[in-house]
């Protein structure tokens, strides 16, 4: 999926198109890329409060289209005046919660610690949306008897991956929404992370990366 930073209508339509295509292919679990609602490369616009506010408003437009489907949607989420890199997990037109990124990319072309706060492993809280409390943080979801957890992009690139703790909690499926830019032979490294994660954690590992020239000079090459 290709996104454009702050192209709210374009990104929303891309997401709805992906959901429709998934439905046509009889998909029941759909993992969209990291920060798919706002776009990954918003840079210092992440400081503008309206970005997280608009993303949350757009998210609620997606919910009605998720009948009989589980979908993860990436967005910036404000909690207690701190911004987090989040994936919202929606199941059958209900928001089940927000998984928050624990390890932020801060090398090469990535400056995530400039805009986001890292979430602490094991911590959980609630976020209130339209008067309703939803869980947020280090979460494990259960859908149709399957336990589903998250590693968000950089989470998979560190030695002590969150997947280890998810394995101890009996995870069946790990979703990894990513915005990993292209470099030579990097796709083989990602593929190894997916294979190693699946093997080590005894689970199905679902990886989804951005595609195309999202912003600036960064190219995203999805996954084969």
C-alpha cells in the first residue's frame, strides 16, 4: 500500500480499497502498513495536534467497513500529551484496542525519537474516544480463539524482540506493520526476520510494508 503524508482523503480511500480487495479475496485478517492513515513521513508535522486528531477521526470512518474482518490500521496516537506510533486493531466493526510501538528507529534516515515516545513493555492503559475507553499499550488480542500480537517495524530489528514475550503469552499470530525503506539486499534481511520470528515464536508471522516513494527521497519496496 502506498501512502502520502497528510493526504487524508487519498490515504483513507487507499485503506478502504485494500479492505474491499481483502474482502473479495476472502481474507479475514488484514495488516496495513505502519502509520498508514497519516503517512509515515510527516516529519515535524507530527508536532501539530491536528495530525493525531485527524487520524483518529479518519479511523472512525474505517470502522463501519470492517464487517466480518479483522484489520490493523497504523496511526499516530496522543496519550497524556505524548505521541505514540500506534496500530489500531479493529474486529467486525469494533475497535479492540491500540498496540503501541516499543522500539523507535533512530538511525540512518529515521528520527522517530524526535516525534514519538517509546512504549514500555508490559504497560497498558486506556484511551477515551467519544466517551468510550479502549485498551492501549502492550496488548494481546484474541479473535476466534487465536491470540494476536504486534511487533511494529523496528520492534523486529532488535535483539530482545517483543515477540519473545508474546511467545511466552501463547501468541498464535504476530502482525508487523512496517515502513522500512529500501536499501540493497534489505528485503532478504526482512525475510529472515519474518522466518526467524515465525520459527522462534511458534506462530504465523504477518509482515506488511509501505510501497513506493512516500515522501522526500525515501523509497519503500513492500515485500515479495
